[in-house]
C-alpha cells in the first residue's frame, strides 16, 4: 500500500509528507514495506545509507531510532537519540523518542522529563510519536510500580488517543482489578476548581488548563509560585501535590497531601488525603521485624533427616527449583515447614486455638566437596523467635551443632505483619468452617494486634497509644480508613465500628446522595450512601462504576440494593447485580441464596437460567460437592446444552477445574460424555493471609521494551 502523501510527515514537523519530506517518500515507503515483510535489519541498513546522503533529516533519525528500539539495539539507539537531539533540539518528536528510549532502558521515572520536553513546544497538533511516548512512559511507570504517575500518564493518553485506541483504558482497568491494590489508589484524582473572581483564581485556572494538556511541569511552576504568594490555600496545596505526583515526585506528592489534610477542609477530604499520603509516602518507614536465615552445622545428616521426616511438627514443603538456580548440586536435599504443633487429623469443627502455625521454613543441604552439610532455618525475629529456636532444638536434638551464619533476608513492617498469619489447616476443613475461622482470626488481628503495633504515620506510636494525642487525630482516622477500605465482606462493618469505638473515633455518617456527583464520589464513601434516595438508573450506573474500579464492598452495596428492589425501571437489568453478588459475596450460604433468587428473576422475565446454573457449578466445585455438581451438569445437559455457547462454557469451566481433559471425548451435544465428580476444595494445605488470586499479568509474560504504536 502506497504511503498517503497527505499523511503527517514522520519527522514530526506537523506538515504533510507532500510538503515536508516529499523527496524521501519513496524511500520511507520502501522502509515500511521491509518492516511489513519482516526485514527490519534490511530496513535499518537502508535508513543508514539514506542518512549518509541526508545527515540532518529528522524523519530518517526518527525511523532509525524506532527500528533500533524495536530490535533492542539500545546502545545504537542511544547514539541516534543524541544525534537526533543535537540536530533538532526543538523537535517534539526527537524529545518523544528520548522519552521512549528512557522508558525502555532505565528507571521509568527518568522518562518523565524528556516527555515534558516533547509536550511543551506543542500547540494544537500532536505528532504521533509524542502520543506514542505518552503511552510508553505510562506503561513503563505502571510496570515499575509508580502507580500515581502511571495513572496520570495513561489517563492523558486515553483522553488524546484516537477513538478506537483503548490500550490505556485497558491497562487502567487491569490496574484497578489488581489484587491487593488499595482502594484509595484506584481513584482518578482530579484537580480542585476555585472561583476565578478571587485575585489569584485566573492563575489557578491557567495551571488547570496546562495540566489538562499534560503540561504538568509548567503547571507545577505556576502553582509553586502561588503557594509562595498566597500561602496554604487548600486548592493550591492540593493541586500542587497532584501535579507533582504525576511528575513522579512522590515525596512532594505525599507531603502536599499531609499538609492539605491539616487545613480547614471537609473531614472526609482531609482523612482520605492523609490516608493516601500514608500509603505512598516514601519517607514513612514503619518499625520493622527482621526475617532471618540461620545456618546450622549438621553433625549427623542421616539422623537429622530421619527426625525431620518422623516428627509430626515437620512437613514437606516443595519449593520452586528455580529459587536455587540451574545447578542441581546447589539444591537442598529436602525443604520443610516447622509447625508449632502437629496437624490435626481433621479440620471438621476444629477450634481456632488448635490450628497449627508455621514457625519456620527449613532447607536441609547434604555434604558436598565444597561445603559441609547444613540446615538453613528462615524465620522472623519477632516475639516468637525464642520459641521457634526451642522448637527446633526439640526436633533436631543433637544432630545439629553451632549456628555458623546469620543473614537478614528481609525487613517487614510490624504493623503490616500484625494483620498476617500462617496456618496449616487440615485438608478436609469444610469451606464454611474455614470462612468462620478466618473471620475470627481477622477480627482478633485488627482489634487486638494492629491496634497495638507501631506506625510511622503516628510518630511510631501504636493506634492505641495515639488515641489521646490531638495532633494525631487526623492521622489516626486515616490509619483506620486504610484498614477499612480493604474490606470485602459486609459482615465486617460492625467490627470496624467497634474498632472506631475502641480508638475514640467518630463513626462514619450516612451520605444523602441529593446533589452528590456520583461519578466522582470517592469509592470508600459509596457504602455509606442512602441508596433509597437513588433512582434505579443511578444505582445501575454506580454499580457499573464500582465494578470497573474493583471496589468489592461498594459493588456489593450497590448490587444488593438493585437486586432487592421489587420492580426496576424499564431498561434497568438486574442480571449484572446478581452476577456481582454471586461472584463477590464471601459467605457461601448467601451465594446460594443469590443464585436461587437469580434463577427466579430469570424465570419471571423469560430468560435462560444457564448462567446461574454454571455459577452454581463453580460453587459446587469449590466446595467439593460432587452430587450437586452431577445434578447441575444433568440440568445443563437436559435443558441448556443447545443454547449458544453453553456447552463450550461448561467445558471451559470443567477443564479449568481439572475435571475433564480439554482434548478429551465429548457427547453428541458437545457436553462431557460422562460428567466427572467434583474435585476437593482447592483451599487446603498451607495458607497465608494476603495470598491472592494471580494478578492480571500472565505467568511468563515479559515486559515489552516499548509501547508500540
């Protein structure tokens, strides 16, 4: 396909190719054909030959650098970048390429300034290379965990990109759904508006306009001057904090939010700003507990190995061989967990006080020509450290000798660790009982352990110690909000009310939605809404927003409201509400209730119930209910197998659970020829609170070097 002579010139001049680099059009087209024909090296050689004839042409520099980056020839790309900038120091495309190069080769934070250099000279037209650079920088920031700045860049890209380019929005969605990401960090932060009739209002508006175009460095300069001139005005302090966050200045971002929280602003605004600051402040270092690896000499390897196998407080624990490298000689002879008590024979009706806890991880290494036999013990140097050492002596006896080496392998926040525990539950522990045990333990962890753990945000005081310190009142409420915003179970709300009572904090007030901008209402406030004052359409829209943001508790609140209304307005569908209630409800009994109600709703509205049957199949698989799974498969076979996509979806579900061979035989209807029995519940064995589902990145997925246009 011939290159359009009226397309923008690749040099980024803003002119059409016909009126800029027309003499190179044929060669540029040839380069594109070589790349399309998977001949990138030949294309690169052709560009190098052209540069010998036209050594200053921006379009050739641009093409050459793009090819070098795509081929990961970074040293060559570095030289091309330098030559490009030297020949065209004011070219937006040249600076954009420098930003792309920085995002692909170094700390992503270093790509922000070159991108600002690319954006600042622009008027209305934006060269393709600059748009590409915005995406590349945002992607790199996201991959390296610079979440605030990444979100700013990706939102900027989404606002400017062509209509069908949804890559930035897809990344933002994946970011929102990432397990463990605090809800406060999923918000789309917005600048504060201010009346323009005040003396400095026009300058604040000017900074906002610059910010909307991504010119955050220029906006930061205006806001910095305003901060000096007018003092700590809330809008100035907050907006300055935000643009600094988008520029990757996380220390200044957090400092600005801390300052804003102490000003005369609405209490919710102050507490949420302080909570976000506590989450991201690089200068807040909580008191820590060390994780240590202790190496003991082994006096009698066979005796020790026999003790580890025979003692009921020690269990095999397979580790990934990759942790020990390619050399099989370096791998341990055995890996184990050390428990504080033997694992009970059954988890049925098991009291929480009798659940074994993992005290340490053990690696036994045999004797080699270059080393003696040794036992490595990895554990925390916390309050149970001496107990763990005594337990090890009981198990190993005289078969181990002196401690020969001690290494600190990690440091963990005491506050965060207070919310964590490691259990070894018997494999047959019923799911409902497991849920009850976890709820009891989480309650104890929050109300007793966390409240007595020191936090840097509270001046290294524990929440309980900070209760009577008036200067820490906002910081203490923010710390409590951080705990609350991680909740996914509505049944925990009374517990959080008790937490606030213990800390002498006010209980959150219900929010009258009249006049509230629901599109921008902070997600942590959504469960406090008086839903009875919202229309069906408003609740449905709010539900969609909370789902996209991954706000589980807010989603459950909106979904429950929609599903329990007796009649819905025309055009409002209850299916999305039932879908979320079934997926997110932590209590299995409530899940069964919602499935039953979804079935009734579908029948009443003459809709297929196949979706709810399949969701009930997932529940039966998780709970190991073979008879119920068999009945549900029969129901699918008898009533829904001919519906579009149902047979295929059933196969995918069973294959994902490991119950059928994806390539195995099927009946004439496309259903399994012989429905399998349910597998045991996957929630068995070792479990650590905080363990989450796999993230959105696929296993083995590599970081792309650049954001490709």
